[in-house]
């Protein structure tokens, strides 16, 4: 498939604005991670508290993806996206004007930022509904590549905080927030497809299907690993190697960029060789890299290994969403919410467990090792379902699985 094909099919302004919305939303969603060092020092937080602080937005986003998934099918993706963006803008304004006075305030702010993380349940189905099945891997990957916003966080948030104070980071974030909202309102469109309105019972009905659980688990590992690491990198490089917050942010940006930018590559690879084969390779690569990171004590060797880990997990995100529309095309809005929630739970687990591991053992190794084990479980899960998938719904799919 050529990139020019995207202009011939679907609606590229919606694909672009979905990317921009997702991009800024990820910037806001993980904002507490890059600011974790400065906020932690200002509020005298422990390693466990800092781990929980950066993990709460991820968990909040997981739960809110269910809500936005319902809203997408009932009031339209665009309207749901506008509402979520307004809530995030109000949260950023409050944090700037009032500040975060204590640990509890950071947790409340994290809960509000969850609305940004829930953008996943809006941007992906909004873009995906415009395009045919054989383009879903690339389209979902391009829309989902908005998670490059985590890179912008790591690069700029620590620098702005060092120059103007971390509180003003929230104020300056309002500028792109308002601009993206305006662009989104003006240029994004709803796909001309009939969408059955869903309710909470539809989620419960889908959860009765075994495949729904498998997809949630696979995304718990891939996206959970990616966003959990992205939220923890600045704290990790600061703690393990004594880097200043700004330099730790630079290293975090490098690692996170690999996962964010390679997501559409993962979708394209899955389109070519099949999502199952792609996930096999990517989960194994991520598991080996996470274990190796626990043993690597050289800064630059550690950087290289974690770059591979984030890259593999980011590509796995694209591969999961190459498979998902083939299996649940008629329920993609609800399933995006469910699967996205699973990814958020995984991110919350990894980010909080890394902080807990550091606080209890003075090392991140245990946290890395356990998550590597989850990658291995995902590989075993693929082994269990691959034959059934390929001989049932996969045999009828219009793309390789």
C-alpha cells in the first residue's frame, strides 16, 4: 500500500486531526511523569508516592475509555472528543492557577488528566471508520502515532519547569490545547457509516466472548508496557544514573520516541505478515530487552536496551490494532474502549510497580522482570489462539492475520 492511497480512500483531514488530538492528549496525559522529579522534590514525595503519582493518570484513562467509548457510539466521536478536550483544558487551567499543594492534589490532577488518556477511544475509531479493512493496520497506526506526545513531554516539560517553575508548565500547555481543539472542531468529520448505539450491557456482552479478553490482555502488555515506561523514564534515569531532570527527559524522549514513531510501522508489518506473526516477534523482543535492562549498569547500554523495549512494545500496539478490526469490526467503538482500558491498567501496573520495586528493593529490576514475564505469557496466549483465529474469523478476514 502506498501513502497516496490514504488520500484516495477515507478522509485524510479527519485522520490528521485525529492524530493531532491524540498527540496533544498524550502530551497532557503523561505530563506528571516528566515533571515527577521537580514535583516530587517540591512536595517531598517518596519513591512509592512518585510511582503512584505518575500511574494514576494511566488508571484514570483506562476507566474513562469505557465512558468515552460509549459516548462515541451515542453522540459521535467528534462530540465526545470535544467534551474530553474541554475537561482537560479546565484541569490544566486549575493546576496552573491554583497549583498542586500536596500529594493528594497530584492524584486528583492525575484523575482529571485521565480524560486525555481516554482520547484513545475517540481518535482511533473516528479515523478507522473512514477506511477499508486492508488499510486498518496503517490507518490505526498513523492515528495512534499521536502517542508521540509523550516524547514532547519528556523533551520540553523538564526544561520549562527548570526555567519557569513546574506550575507554569500547565499554563503554557493551555496554548496548544486550545489550538488543537479549534483545529479539531473545524476539520474533523464523522464517517458516513451506520453505528449502533451501545450501552454498558454491550460491554458486558462482549466480555462474555473469550477473544475480547485475549485482545484486552495483549494490549495490556503492549500499550501498558509502552505508556508505563514512558511515564517512568524521567524518574528512572534520575534515580539510577543521577541525571538532572532535563537530561533525564532527553533520554526519556529518545526511548519513548522509538515506541511512538514505530507504532504505524508495527501496523504496516502486521498488514504484510499478519498480526499474529508480528506480535510473536515483538513480545519476545520486548521481554528480552526488559530483562537485559535490569542487568545493564552502563547508562548508554541501558538507553539502547530500553529503546529496543519501547520500540517493540510500540510496534506491538500497531499490530494489535491491525487484528482488532478484523475480529470486532462491527463493535470497534466498544472494543476500542475495552482494549484501551486494558492498556491503561497495564500502564498503571508497570508505572506503580516500578516505583514500588524501587522503594522496597532500591532497584527497578523486579518491576522489569515481572513485566517481561507478562510478555512471555502473551506469547503463550498467541500460541493457544492462533489456530482457532486463523480457521474461524481469520479465514473470512480481508487482511492477513
